C-alpha cells in the first residue's frame, strides 16, 4: 500500500497494511489456529482448515509480510507463530482510534469499552419511521 499522499504518515500506512492483511476470513481463521498452539507448519494448518496447501501458503505469506505472523525454518519445514506483540499493538491503535472518533460530539460511553453515537441512533430511528430530513 504505497500511497503518495504526503499527509498520510508511514505509521498509518503500516496500520492500513496490517488491517488489509486481516480483511479476509481465511486469514482470521489461520490466526486463530496459530494462536491455539505454539507453532504450526503449513501441513498442520491445511489439516485443520481444509484448504489446499498453496492457498494456505499464500494467505500465510500475506500475514508474514504484514508482520502479524512470524516465520522460521525448522529443518525441511516452515514453522509459523502469531506475532502477539504486533497484534497487541494493532489492537491498541484501533482502540485509540475508536476512542478518539467516539470521543467527539454526539458520542457517549454506555459502559466500559462500549460507545453509542446519538447522531446515528437518531438517523436510524428517523429512517425507520420515515421522518428523516434530507
């Protein structure tokens, strides 16, 4: 994701690249499977997920390139592990972004970690009742 806009920070580009890597259901499933064990080889993951070895390898490459999964060779096999530090950092950035976005006018905290957007609720209610102004 090489964006030429000078206003986009390298950090935002990195976050966007990581989020793009997560934006596929197979990759989310791979992360969950990797997180359930110390490390896995492609053969282990193919057996659990039921997809072709080439498909699993391609998805793992995307996760490795995004630095969300670590890769190491172990004799003739490749071993993959979750990069927990990178995932925690990404989760923190997403949390901060949501807090920042919902900290503005129209949003309020409902309970610990849960936000509501009063403007969206009013718009949704107006749409349901047919009274929304254009």
